[in-house]
C-alpha cells in the first residue's frame, strides 16, 4: 500500500468518519492510479499519499457528513476532474449511482479506467455542462448535482442546477471566502429555480476552511439555461 494505514485511520477518526479495510484498499488503488496516470495526463498537483488522503479523499467525503444523501440517489459530478468528490464518496456509499462529467477527454479516459478497476459502475461523459444539460436524457433527472470549486458560484449554479430534478439538490463544495460567492449568487439561484437550504462551514485537519452550500431545487429551470460560456461570463445571472 502507498497510503500509510495508521495515518489514514487517525485522519478519518479525527473527522469522525469510519473507513473499512476494503474501502481503504480501494482508495489506496485510487491513489496509486492517480499518481501513475498523472505522469501522462495532468490530473492533479497533489501527489503525495498523505496529501491525497487529506486534500482529495477526506475533502471529498467530509462534506457529506453534513448532508444526508438518500439511499440509491442519482448523482452527477460536474467538472469532476480526477473524480472528486464523487468517486471517493461512491467507495464509501456503494448504493449511489454516479455520473462523471468533464470537458477533457483525457480525464474521462482516466475515469473510465478507474471505474473499471474499482468497480464503481460510473457513467463517464465527455462534454461541456452547458451542452449536456440541454440533452433531455440528462436534464432534471438527478437527485444531486455536485461540484468542487470549478467556477464562481453564480456561474456554477447555471452549469449545475439544470441537471437537478425538482426536490433535488445542488451541493457546491467551496473553500474560504465563500460568503462573497453566496451573496453574489442569490439572483442566479432564484432564476434557476432554487433556494439555499443550508450552509455548513467546517475545516480540514490542516486548518483549510471549507463550506458546503446546499441549494434545493424548488421549481423547473427555464429551458434557455444554461447559456453558453461566453454569455455566462459576460452577463452572469
């Protein structure tokens, strides 16, 4: 194993999270593949096993201790990159169904290999959120849409909320200084058919500040959203 079990167990125990030996084995394989694939595909700048454990795995799993995801939920991870937060979450919650969306095909190839190796049964989609969200096979069918960082919150809402069905949630995982983004996003959230349900602020063991912003979908999103990237950038909601 490349992840040191004693350090990993202590890290997760401090966060009041339990990981079985089998789950740790799968996360360790994830870390191994991340490091190996990163030699040919730019997946992450975080490459030490200790940092992967905290800044990728714990950072992906910890937010969901503040939000209860129902059994068998359908989740889409928008701009998933190397599979964060959805793939570590799936390893701990095998009942959920995950769709991984990213605009870079090289990352999708990694995610397909990861899904096969770890038996994640993930649907991996190469495309842009602003295009895929207009496809009726993906629009407003998910219980949860999630994204870690990716974009400024008003823009991120426009990318993600069209995927969420009424009654579902968009969960935005943000770092420090999220107050400004939350304030700036109020109009976008209303226009897109949502309302902020809860905001949970917490920290990683290294002190890094985090916020989980849970936005509930209360009405359908107008068909013109999401707009193209140029429109979103020039005239954010």
